[in-house]
RNA sequence: GGUGCCAUAGCUCAGUUGGUAGAGCAAAGGACUGAAAAUCCUUGUGUCCCUAGUUCGAUUCUUGGUGGCACCA
């Protein structure tokens, strides 16, 4: 029998966890994390990882398994997720991946080109240059010389894009666009994409309520304990950055809370945009368990 | 009760020496290949509080209201 990976995607706060538990139970499947922040050990409340009860009901993989200090990335995620799936498919016919990180999910479903990992020293130096007077022009000029094909399409206002592309050119000695082919890798299993969505207003209400709940669960304390890790990418995350600003005395707690709500809404919107562009997704309301299970069974 | 100041986009405000107006935030749309909960791009018509006047023309000046704020009684 062919093995199947069921992807459950959707924006933050839409209700993916509940759906995934039900579907996993029904299919006798395990759940993988498809979220770029729930993988970190140190973060629990602010990333809304599934509860202990949830995890006890269905086996979960790739949740909170690396340290925020480990500088994890998409490439490692692709590899780790495939390893877990390889193992699971020896015993089960179905597996679920649940999350809201479009890039991570795409890497798992379609593969990602073998680009070199980041060179953090080089990156830091480039970003410093970017923000200095005339630095942007210097970097753009170098990129234009190294990769004329990319030049036409790259977002020249986006320092992270430009510096990353340049980084790859320097590290490999080849144009970035030559290595990043976007070739789709056929996986040795079937992929079924389920998208969850609800009315915008309803989603925003849920987000606001969830942020309040996070505070009552101790988000403030969690963020405070993570102050020593604030420079790591893992902590460049909604719910933590705003509180770091509060600890610095730049904003009030009330403002931080409002900003977390707002930034979570912004994040949810970006996710909506990403997933909306994926034509392979079949959409359901988060409460429509029967609909989802029906759909999967009739495939 | 008196005097002064204010009333412009969902919010905070700028501005028009009289020719019907624009920033920030919010909101909406979009991009996305090892930082992706990141990073970046696009989008601003609104009885310019109401009324009467002056004027070719008033959101702008004048009269009278209404509401808010401050000070004096």
C-alpha cells in the first residue's frame, strides 16, 4: 500500500492542533511538527506547542527537539523530517505534518535545492555594510556582477534576500540563481494537503484571546528566562521580541501585549497569503472533522 | 457664566498665503529556497463638525451654533 503524508496547514490560531489530533487518531498516524518555532526546546507558551495531553494522545515528532542556540534551518528540517517519515512508514501507512511555516512544509513536500548553510560571520559583516552609508549600493553592485540572471527578479530593498544571495555566490563561486533551480523532488510517498481557514474577524478574535491566555499561562516569565538567548534567530519571534522591548524599558507591558496581538495578526496574514497560493491545498473549516476525514478516505 | 484653544482618513495629527487634502499607525493585497513567527514590496475620497455670509470658488476668511479641552469666576 502507498504511504501517505497528510499535511495540515493554516495560519496561526486557526485550530490546527485539534484537527490534527482527531485526524491522527482516526488514521492511526503520528504527528510531525511543520512549524519553524515549535521545534525549539526552550519555547513553549509563546509558540503554542501542543499540550502534554495532546502529545500523550498521539505520538508527536520534531517538537521541541533542538536548542534555540543550535541555529536550525530549513535544510536540516527537510532532512530530519524525511528521516522520521522513513522510519514511521515502516510501521504505518499514514503520517501527519502540522504547521504554519510554508517554507518548511514546501521543503518537505517538494524538496529544497542543496544550497550552502549560512556563514554567520560573513552575513553579519554584509548586513553591517548594508546599513552603512553607500553600503547597499556596494553590495548590490557585487550581486549584479556575480549573478546577472538573479538581478532582474531579486527584491533589491530586502537586505536579507540580497545578502543571502551574495553569500551563496561567494561561498560557491557560482551564481545563486544557478544553484537555486527550484526543481521539485518526487517523494516516495503520496502527499495530501489540507488547509484550514476561517473568517478573518473570527481568526483575529481567537488570536487576541490566545495572547491573553498565553500571558495567564506565564509568557512573561518564559520570555524573561529567555533573555540570555535573545540574539538567536529562534527568539526573533512574535511574543518574545515585544517582551524583550518591555524588559529594556522601551515600552509598557500593556503596549507589548497589544503589539504581540497585532504582530500575530500580521503573521497570520502572511501565512494566509503563502498558503493561498498553493493550488494543491483543499480547504476546510477547522471544525469540519468529518469533512476532512471523508475527504481523506475517499482519495 | 466668562475668556482662550481645538474640531481634517478607523486612530494620532500635518496642511491648504482661498482653487475640495497627506503622513505615521491600523487595515487590505502581494512576494518568498538554510534567519521564514524572519525579511521585504504595493495600496490613502475623506459630508476637512453644522449653519449663514463674503467670494467666480470656502475645508481654509467672517457670523452664529454644537461638541471637546484649558484657564478664570
